């Protein structure tokens, strides 16, 4: 039996002034306001785990939050000097910290999250949430591109060219040596592996197997894109430094800006300007999207819709009208099968503070809520204070319904 749920988009502050940005306050009163709801929830559950003195290892249960020995992989945006933020984070125990642009990525102890939330050097922090954009059909790209014909006719096989791949992991599951022995791969220069092999699929090795089929003479390199946005951007540079003239990735970060070139796009542009051919798997999510100019609908008071346990608080505001025909419908209906779920990245066209130092950040704060079938309870959502930060609500809580 399929279940219908509702999406509600609210603008608690909407200020659009031509040529300028006016400061505003949302009045949101939340614990650790510089952190996303999922990081706060992670810390709360970890505190309960410690209080129970359980011998079992801690498991948060969100597949998009990467934990490494009770450390969480985060992307943190600096309020000022990114190197100052990096030093502050390392002083609280962050491991494998990497800075790029205005962002620091690394493994932060879950217990340090409250201290991080109070740091003056931090603008905001979020989990490093990414997925691979992999297909389910075995590739026949060699024949489709007729690269087999090119090899036979022109004698080209990729010799003299290094191809780099960015994905989740390379050899977390084992078997890379066997692939080389069987001829499915040539030796691979692994620049960086995924920090945690939990949930890893070795998609990077699969990508390089396809590259090896197409260009068996090419040298191969790999770097993980799953250690945070700043690490991903840095690894694009690292593969370039390792001699890669062709780089491919199949990774999507939910916090990549739609309307500006974020740090990943900037890193790609730098690589391309140096002569690298860069290709990213664009994917096609078909009808799983919505785009519209904001239309003011009804106004909701704070806490006028109660929240289920563990769901974010309802802050109210002016709802978006989903009816373009002149009516007033503030709910977007979604139908899910039992046990199904979805992940949402909600963005709007305002400046992103994480793009570069000195960027003003968004002058408006929008929230997105998922309601139950009766539209009378919040069951999930994302509602950080966006003012001065990024125009993105992409909290990583998986919206799953039974």
C-alpha cells in the first residue's frame, strides 16, 4: 500500500533588495545553530550511547553520515581565515583536515561537536554527504564508442596518457591485485582511499576497469571523493599533479551549489585550464525534481504543526504556493511505496558564503518540511538558519517511511 506524504516549503525571511543585501534575523532558537539538524541529532544519540556504557560500537544509522571510529566526516565553512578554522578544528581532534577555498573537510570527533558549534572561526558545518551516480547496467561503452575499432585501425590504446578516477573507494572490498593479475586492470596509483570503508562499493575500481577496457595502454590513478568537499577538490589537484590528463568522477554532493561555481567546479576549472579533460557523470533523475519562482501562499505560525520525535522543529513562515494556475496550494504531494524513501537537496538563487571569502551569503532563509499523509505532523525536514550562509537545505537525514 503506497503512502502519500507532503512537502511544505517556508520562507521565514525573504528579503530581495536590488543591488544590496539587508541583514536580518530569523529568530530561530536551536541548539548548536551553526550545525545542521543531523549533526545535532548525531551528537545527542552518541551522548546517550556513552551514558549507557554499551560495549557495542556506536551506529547512527544514517547511510549518508560517514563515521570513522566515532569521528564524523564534516565540511566546515570558515567565517574568516580558513587556515585559522583548520587549526581550531585540529585542536579539537579533527583528523585528515584538508582546506580548500573557504572550506575545511576532515574527521571530527562526535564528542567535539558542541565545542565546534561555539567557535568564532566557524561560519557553519554540515556532514560531508555524497553518493555515486552509478548505473545498474553493465557498460558496453567500448563497442558503443567504437574505441575497439580505433585501436585496431589506428593503433591507439591510450599509451602515454594517465587517466584519473574519483569515486567512493578503490580497494575497500579487496580484489584489486586479482584484477591486475587477470588483466582487468593495470597497476593503479592510489592517491587517496576512502577514509572509512563502511558502505564502500569500490566504484572507483569499477570505473577504472572500464577505462582499461577502452584504453588498455593508459596509466591509471585513483583518489577518493568521499572524504569531504575540500578533500574532493584537493584530490582533483592531486590527480592533476600525478600527471592525469583525463579525469572522471561519478560523485554528487548534496551541498554543491546549483547557481554558482562551488569549490569543486573551481577545482575542475583550474584543472581544465591546465590542459586536463574532465568528465563528470551528470545522471538523470527524470521527474524527481521541482523548480519554480517563489509564490507567497499562506502564513504558518511557529510550532503550528507539531513534529514527530527526532524530526526538526517547525519554525513557520510564509509558505510557497505550488499551484501556478492562480490557486493556493502550499503542499507538494509525494507518493512512496512502503519502506521507500528519498533524499532532498533544496536550493535557491542567492549567493553562497562557502564559494569564496567575502561572499555575502544568502539574504533569505527558506526551510523545507516533510509532513505525514494527513499533513498535520512534521516527520522530517531541513531548517538551518541560512542567513549569511549558503542558500541550501540539504540535511542528510534519510526520509524513510513504512
